[in-house]
C-alpha cells in the first residue's frame, strides 16, 4: 500500500520569522500524522525549516531546483546546495513556473533528473488549463506532460518519486475538481506510468491532487482509490488548517 503524502506549497509567502512561527505551531499538530508531511517554503526559509523540523516527522521541500551542478545561472539554486542543507524534496514544474517563468516539459525533465541524482525526491506537477479541459484534451495533455517529465528516468527512480496532478483552473480559485474528476485524471497518470514502466512501478508511485484542497474537501478526495495525497497551497499557510488537512 502507498503511504499518503501531503505537502504544503507555500509559494512566495512567509518570511523567515513567519516561517518559524508556522513551523513551530505545526510540529506538535503534525506529530502523529498517518501520512508523510512536507513543507515547501521559499528558498530563504529552507535552512531554518530543516533546523526546526530536525527530529520530527516533517520533511522539507524546495519549490524548484536547477539542472546544472553549478555555474553561471543567476538566480538559480542547485541540487547540491539543497542537499547540503538537508532538503529532501523539490517541487518541479508547478503550473505557475510553466505559466510565468518559461518552464517547459524539457526543463521539468532536466530538473527532475538533477534532483534524483542528488537523492532529492521530485514532486513533479502536471495539469490542464480550463480551455484544455473544456476541449476534452485533459487526458492527452496530462499524459504528454508525464511522459516528457519522466523521459530517460529509470523505473526504480520513478517508483520513488511523487507526481502532483494540479488542474490549473482549480489552483487558488476555490474551485476544486470533483472527487471523481480528480480520481479519473490521477488514474490516467497512473495508467501512463504503467504503459511506460509496467504496473508494479505505477502501483508504487505516489500521485497527489492539488488545487483548492482544504479541511472541508480533503476527506472526499483522499477517499478516492487513486489519490495518494495532496499538494496544498493556500490552506498550508495556516498551521491549524494544514493540520486539519493532514489529519483528514
Ligand atoms: P491552492 O491550494 O492555493 O489552490 O494551490 C494549489 C497549488 O498550486 C499547490 O501547489
């Protein structure tokens, strides 16, 4: 059985002092969670987040990672930098990166490979726009994104990584996919992985849902057979709300 994984994507929110307050409040609330719990703060909060969560069950993730080991890439952060401070996860290919910062399927693939090589677990984001859903393109778009993201990554590494299905129209809008819609598309992702790598790899891989997931709708989504967790934006910025989500 797959262990559920719930991660908070703080996006560009919370200064170091605010991060410290939230994590300090979250630690006791997350102590007996039945799922893996991860927080993904902005880069400047990461070292502090790792220190604060040391010895707890909370993991720490970055929100991006560069593919090159080092060099002239102003504004970027390498896998070895993240590894050295103790970061365990990296969100890769979030739709906000794809939409505003020129992220492509090819760069997502390169970043995922760099993370895996460093022993950092990628959380690879995929998802369709509203126009694509309304045009009945969801399946083609999402499975195309999955194939491109995993290109050249061996089965063993695929089994250990995390994919987040985040329909763009559900992000920050308060409009969640229905339980059935989310489960269906997560099922499509798993079928795509099965096609590429075989059923055992597809059955091991954890796939999250993300998009306006909150204390109210988490239970229904987590009851779905294919959904193994959540990638939480807004509701992860309150320790009390995030705690309710992780204790769904
Ligand atoms: P919201 O939960 O704020 O909709 O954000 C979802 C998301 O993009 C997580 O990565």
